[in-house]
C-alpha cells in the first residue's frame, strides 16, 4: 500500500510547480532530524496505545517499523525522496509502505507543526550537550598549557601596547573564563529547549484524549509547553542556541587573532603545530597559521546565522508559518561550525610551543613596570595622581636616555621624588611586580595556582603526579 506523496492530499488536483516544489522541500537539510523524528514518533505511538487510541498490536508494528525505516535510511538502503518534502513525510511514507494501515494511524492526534517543533527541540538539546563536551575539551587543553606555564612571564597588553607583566598561565586562563561563560549560555539554551510541544497540533491542540506528559517523559523532556499557539511558532530556543554559538565563535576569533600575532616573526612568542599550518604555493619558507585565521573568520558565519534567524522570526504572526523552515539551516550550520572550530582550537592549543625566552625578553622593553613606581610612592603616602605623574616623568627620562626604568640610578629617582629609597629596586623586578598583585582574579602565582586547582576540579582533571 503506497504511502502519502507530500502533505497536500486530495484537497489539490495537481502537483506543485517543479521549481516551487524544490523551494518547498527541506529534505536536503532536515534529514539530520531522522533519529529525533523516529524517537518522537515512537513515544507518540506508545502513548496512543496507552490511551487506547490505537491498539497495542498497531503500536508494536509502528515501533518496529520505525526502527527498520530509520536503519534503512541511515544505511542508504532506502533513498530520500524529495517529492515527500521532508524527513517526517519520508519516514511516514516508508512506514506505511512497510506495515500498511497501522502506519496510517501514527499521525493520530498530531500535526507536522508540533512534530517538527518537537524534533528541533530534541536536536537543539542534543547539539547543546555535544557543544558543551567540546567546550570542556578545549578548556582542558588550555588548562594543560596554563599548568605548564605558571612560571612563564609575558607582557600583558592594552591597545596592543605592552602594559604590565603577567603570567602566561593567567593569560591562557582568560580564555577559560570566556569558555566558561559560553558553556553557561549553551547550557541555558538547552534548558529553554527542554519542553515538549507535541500535542499542540497544528495550532490548537486536539480533541483526542492524548497524554502529553507521557510523551514528554518518554523523550526526557523536563515538561510540556503551556500554549499551543506559541509552541508551534516558537523558535526562541534555536535563536538562543545560535546566539550562544555566535558568542563562542567571537571568543575563538579572539584566540585566532592572538595566535596570528604571536606566531608572526615580529613577535615570535609561539609556534603552532605543523598539523594546523599550511605553506605557500610560491614561497617555500612560509608556514602560515591558516587554521588560526579560520578560527578568526568563522565568527562571521555564526553571527550571520543568528541574524538570519532573528530576521525570519521578527515579523511572523501566530502561529506556524512556512517561514520557520528557514530557521533550520542556520541552526544546523551554527552547530556544525561550533563543533568543528572547537575541535580545531583544542588541537591548536595542545600543539602550542611557547618561546619563553622571547616572552621574558619582551617584558624588559616598554617600561612595563612604570605602574610599580607609582604604587611604590602610594605606599609612602603620596596621592596616586601625583605618583602617576612622577612615574610618567621618569619614563620620559628613561626614554630619552635609551634605557629601561630599572637602569635609572637612585639619584635620578630621588630627583623626581625624594621618597624613593634603595628598596625601590625590588619593585622593578617583573616577577615580584606580578606577585604583588595577589588578589582574587589577579596574576600572582598563588592566585593562578588556585584558579588552576578550581578549574581542574570543575573539569574533573587530576593534577599531574609529583
């Protein structure tokens, strides 16, 4: 017995125009919903049987048939049929072909509107958990590098000008802070997707005595949606997930930019593993940080996906509109991009080899300890604004003499302010300068080690054996 050809039915005499049919079909991209569509249909069929709306025998035939159809479509034994428009009709048609009338009873009490909303929520929830795992993998790579470079000093920057010395570990853990926020946003988006819309029908539910909570529990949802009109027209959960992915990509873009700068011959702070670089088609000496550049570029793709989503939804009247089909591809693309870039970023970070000598040398040029002179005077009771002005004056003197601040004599320092004493020399040691910043969130050794311990506990990473 042949399954349905599309969802137009006998209301229409003819077929869609071929170009219109091509535009209307979503099977090229929504076939990735197959496992979620089958899971939702199984839960729905078992609920229908429990409520006496179909027989137990029909439910058994439907469940077994759905699993066979899924296996055949996944293995390529059954081809996807564009004439059937989408994943839902492909599955249902093949099920009817296999088991006959029992398959025709599967759609009792539901619409494709609440069916696709359910599938998308299941997909978004699963994708969010996958992204969270990938984020944590990248965080572990940063953690390993930070643990290896607690004692490594480097310049900290503002306006990409050398500003103050920091620990390399502290700099690397700044990315962990970004990723931890990204993880929170992804987790929050997953919570918003974790309600079942199945049972909302096309827009106004159904007169049949279905059990929405039964289906929600079977699919692991936290509960059911509370308004049928909103449930079939809502894509907030997708917008939130894509927005969180866009923020994630912005952070990975910042990482990519810093790696491009750090690997340049002008800085030479770090080398990226060859597995994440490419050569030049003309210049044989080149090793280009192409994958870091792509980390930087992919942000535009995900931001574009978010803009597409909000633009599609912004003017839609309640309830379902075909426009919502256009929310799927940006969602899938943002998820795929996030998973790919996170995996690549993890590999890049794990491959990094820092030139600790160049990092340390960079601290010794650019007057990075100028703030220490001001702080020293503050401890002597000098108002900060006055101390700041004195330190700036000393930078100008050192700059004119072509020397660093540590090379100034005590006489030169005291000429600028009489409260300078011989002990100021220890304030101009970059390592001591960093460790004096011993406050929560600071770069002092004790604080960095404590942060490493906190993150290790959160990620379940055991400290290395002594």
